[in-house]
C-alpha cells in the first residue's frame, strides 16, 4: 500500500471501523452495551462499524474510555495493533491479578480471620 492510499478519508474510516469492532469483540462487549456505556445509540455504533457514520473527537474519547484503550489505537493498522496486543493483554492481566489477590486477601481476613491468628 502506498502512503497516499493510507491517508485518504475512506481508508481511515475503514481502519477506525474495523478497529472499533475488533477492540469491542476482544472485550466481548456487544454494540448495545458499548452504546449504553458511552452514552450513544446502538444504531450509531452499528453505523460506525459499517462505515456509514463518522465520529467526533469527543465520541472517540467516549469509545476509548469504555473500551479502556488509548484513542490512537483506533487508527493502528492491524499488524501494528496485533503486535501491541501483547502489551495491552499484559496490562489487563496484571490488573486482574492484583484485583484477585486483593479479593482473596479480603476474603481470608473476613472469613478465616488469618490476620488475627497471625498476631496471636
């Protein structure tokens, strides 16, 4: 692909639409859920993913917030997005691991009274 092909408006719209669908699917979020959480309509999300509508910077920010991605990720070619996927996955995995460890610690304190036993 030549540089001029990647700069035209329709290529950017297709890239954005494909990445929105991919990022939403990776998180197992429906169009309806995404729309509700972003304060948009289901039809609008569907139109974006089908390249029928374009988005404002404010809408990009809303979508990025709900999908927990950086706005620039909507504009990465698939090969670069896949390469960055490992980094994004590791962030989510670290966050999940931290949350799980906290939850287990809280449950141990609450039900097993481990902290009290250790002090005695």
